[in-house]
C-alpha cells in the first residue's frame, strides 16, 4: 500500500537534505506506527535504505541509515580509527632543559 503523503513527504525532504539527493531519487517504501503519535517510514534513497522517524503532524525526528556498510567502507573506517588512536598514543615529547 502507498505510504501516506503526510508522513512520506517530510521524510523524503529530510532524506534529500541528508544524502544530498533530489527528492525524486527517494521513495517511501513502507510506514508503520510505533505509538505515541510517532511513525517509522522506510525509505529507499538511491542505493541506500533508511528509516525515518516522523510524528503524525509531519515533524521528522530522525533519519537513520539502515543499509549495511559497503565492502570498502569498513576497512576505510578501521584505517581511520587506527590512525586516530596512533596519533593519540604518541604523546609529544618535550625536550628537557638541563640547568
């Protein structure tokens, strides 16, 4: 069934901003209420999947990537983390002056 436009449109707009895509590249696939006037809308944004949390009034609370990471993304993140910890682990040694 098509997703209610009152829920889909704000999610699509927010996802377009987050992923730097035009709105016609994003589709609302599914929506389900999670209670308290809040809904989750499943989005397909170009090649990725995302979950949008939106209120009944159309206020977007969050957009979360639900797609598993690509094959090259994991090693890149690990390398970046290793580089960051290596920089933090090597304190800058100050030369001591002998008096």
